[in-house]
């Protein structure tokens, strides 16, 4: 395990160091990256996210909403998949 650093820019953005990108799998501009935050331990895990259809495929409209949600500034979190689907229905 190695410590790596990245400088935070004026907009709160960082560039993922090459070793991080390699560890989570190749990431490219436009890819979705997830952050799993353990608020009690002050630990953040970074993972590359793949958007895949659930057992029941999403409609084209639902996929458009998902892509829009992923591009929102500041991101959005949900307590459960049910909360997430309710959010999609309200969009």
C-alpha cells in the first residue's frame, strides 16, 4: 500500500494519479468514478463505475435521466435504490 497525493484546484477538483487510475482500471474522460465515504473512519474508497442495465432494462428516458444525474454538479447520494428510483420518477 502506497500513499499518493494530488493537489486540489480552485474548483475542488483533482487529477487522479496514474497509479490510482491503474488500480481502479482504465478510466477515460467522461467515465463515471464513485466515492465510497466511511464518515466514521475518515476513509474514502474510489471505484470506477459501470452503468449497466438492471435485470429489467431501463427505458431510453430512464437512461437519459441517469446520464443527466451523473453529470450534475456536486453529485447526489441516495440512501437506497428505492430512493434513487423515486428520484428518477420525479425528474
